[in-house]
C-alpha cells in the first residue's frame, strides 16, 4: 500500500495544470475510469486530498494503482476526447452511453449540387465531414449562419444534369423567400453553386472571419436602429462563433486506422509519443523514453520507436504520420509528413504530449535530486551565452541612493543557482560625490576584485549588472582594462514599468532571447531582486542611522542606551527637542535632561547665527 501511495504521489506532484483527459488503472492494468479536466492537476488531486461523500467514489479511489493522462489544447477538446475514450474502453465507473451517440458534425455531401447539413452518422461515400462540435447548439448556429450567407439547397432531390434537364423537380418555398436560387430547375449554374460550397468549406475548416464580420456588422446595424433585443440575439450567435473560431478537434471523424508518431530530444534522452487513430477516436496513446548510447540520430530513434510500438500494440495501420521523412521499408505502409490540415493537428497533439512527458520526467528527477534542476538552468545560461564553463559562481552588483544621499552598493553571490549569503558584501561609496551610478559602480567593482586578487579568492564565472549597456561597459572597463581579468559580463535591462525585460551579453551588447515563463528567466530575476533587496536594506539602515546621528550622537554625555530610551518614549528627535524639561527629566534623569536642553539651545543659536 505504501508503494502504491508513493507512486500516486509522485504522479500528482508532476501532473500539469493543462486541459486534458485522465485515466485511472486498477492493479491488473485495466482502465476503470476516464475523466476530463480544465486543469488536470487540480481535478486529479481532488480525488486524493479530501474525503468523499459518495461511496462509489471512495471505492474508485481505493482501487486506483496508476494514472495516465493526455494533454490537449482546449476544454472542448478534452470533452470530445473523453467521449471517445469512454466508448472505446467502457470503464467500470463511467456512465454508460446507452444510445452510443456521437457528437454532431456538419457534412458537405458528395453530390452534384452538394447539400450541407448536421449529422451524427459518418458515411464513407466521399463526403466531407467537419467537426465534431462540442454542442448541438454550436453546430446549429454555424449552419444557420451559412444559410444566411449562402443560398444553398435544403431539399433531398437526387439532382443530376439529366433530371434537371428533364424538369422533374419544381422550386419550393425556399426559392420564393430567396434562401435558394433554384438549381433544381436550372436557375443557378453549377459553377456559381460550387463557388459557394468552396467558401463554405473554408469557413468550416476554421477560416470563419467572414462569418464573424457579417454578424458583427449586423449587430452594429441593429443597435444603431435601437433594435436591442434583435442585436442581443445576434451578439449571442457572434460569441458562439468566436468561441469556436480556430479551435482544433481532437480527431476528425473521417480519419481511421492511422498511427501518429512524434519525437522530442533532451541531452541523452529521446521521448517518443505514439497514438493510434481508429474510427474517429484516439484508441491508444503511449509515450516512452530511449536513452542514447552512440549519438543516434532522430531518424534512427524514431524508426526504432515505430517498429517497437507497432509490434507492441499489434497495429495494422496502413498509414503513419511522422514529423520528418524516414528511410523505413514496411510493406504497404504510407508515410505522411503533414504540413497543414487535420493530420498536422494530430501530429501537433502528439508532439505536445511528448514534450509534456519530457517535462514530467525532468520534474520527477529534480524532486529526487534538487541540485539537478539548478545545474540544468545553469547549463541553459552557459548555452545561451556560449560560456566556456558552467556559471557555477555568479556575482551581481547594484547601487542605491536617494538624490545622492548616503550612496551605497551591494554585491550578492549565487553558487550553483543558490544564494550564498555569507559571501554577500555591502559597500559605502567613498570616492564619489552626488548621484553618479556609473562612477559608484566603478569604485565598487574595483574594490571587489582588487581585494579578490590580493587575497587570491575565487573569481566569479559570470558577472551580472543590474542595468543596461552603460553599466555593462563600466564593469568591463574595470575588470578587463584596469585589472586585466577575463570574466564574462551580462546585463539585466528593465522596461518602462521597471520590470526585467531582457538579458544582454557581449560587447557591443546584444539581446539574448529567453521566454519570460522559463526557469532561466526566473533565476535571473531572482538574482536581480535579491541584489536590489540587499542594497535597499543596507541603504535604509544607513539613512536611519544618519538621521539620528546629526541630532543626538553629537551631544556629549548622551550614549546609545539614553538615545534608545528617548526615541522609544518620544518617537522622534523633533518631539525630544520640543519636550518640557520635566518630561525629559522623567525619562533620563535631571543631569542628562539639563545636558540635552543646553545642547538644543546651543544648536538653535548656531542656526540663528
């Protein structure tokens, strides 16, 4: 039981906060439950971190021995995938689909004058199917909009060139209310009708900007004419279409008996995802890892993975979808490298799951060995900046002054990605008068590394300045020109809102690309925040001392304890100076009260003079 709990906890600790479907397995490896989630981590964790009122839910949780999940792009995709998986595996704890209905699609029939209508039945007669749609309402709104934009027929007449020429059919009410142009009587040419159908297909593929524009303009017209109720109805349709716009479907209903493979590499590992598509559903989804031995290429590893998965799952698919060309020879097998369309969407979904598997594996390894994460991030810095060695020792500088008063500087040290607080240093600026950040930085860097050379203490692998190109050049001039040292120098620049926006490196400095949600960016901003905090804290301490020193510390006979007693009682130097003699006497005694009164009187006379 302990091993089971440990295994479940390890999965819960790495499961992503993304939409997708999760599958629960019992001790025999049988799927006992399939569910969907907008946030996989939150939903799956909820089964294990609270008591459940339902007896069936408690029984389900007791039987769970393993968890697997498939990530998708949207919540709608998760809904469709859940439906496919439940119908495929019929898990014990899922609601049975008694009518076995599928989600609705829209079909463009393979006919002389094609009809366009909603259906749940997929017939392989050359017709084109679009969807499935996550709700009947979405499909109905889409069809209604298409009919308003394009006058297409709704009748079921089996139109042929011969039947039209013979005049077998007559126009119906749809023609008289201008919703159809009467192709049944030859009143509309095939070419014009096919142009409409071509545009309808583009819209159904996701290119629906035309439909959105039409609805938006109609809504604005209604509102301008003060027809607000009608405008609201148009707005509801507009929002439905916009919500559906460009959303992918998990598996297009016409795809059948296809294997999908993708590969993602990281260092000496390759992660391969396999999905088998059957009858418009993901039937199998599996990701595994190869450890490289001899620097095998992507092509070699993926070819091995294809052979392994097809054999393991006894796949008889005649087509495989892969991300690049492969030199493999399997009998009667079509290898497809899609560039766009439904098959490309399937390949993208496969790659998303391979990348997620890689991230999960790295997270698992880092939980067992936290140092591994820091080493990985430092390697990212090394690769991004093309450094000769791992930046295990990083130092960062910052200045702090307010209108030139009490100028100070600070240096923080990070070793293996962690703050080394015993190596932090504070500096009072000695040679600079006024608020001159460049001159202050020069002084501090010179003092820091002159002493390091003198004491033969370790030099950093990387220096980071809290500033842009100017600060970088100041540091370089001291480190390289004056001291003759070779230490890489980077700069962290901020945007107009004082937020870290880019990493600069090289001379002349260039921007190094990094994602703002990456661990690398988080480490660099942490270093920057730490040096800023350390400098500000030191500056506040110094400024606080200087504010009381000029008033009390210069009075002979008033020591530190007396000063603390006075400030604790009166709260400020101003109140001490304004206090009555008897009040002072009550706090510090008669002799010191007289000393204070005489000193304050003397200061007042000096100011007047």
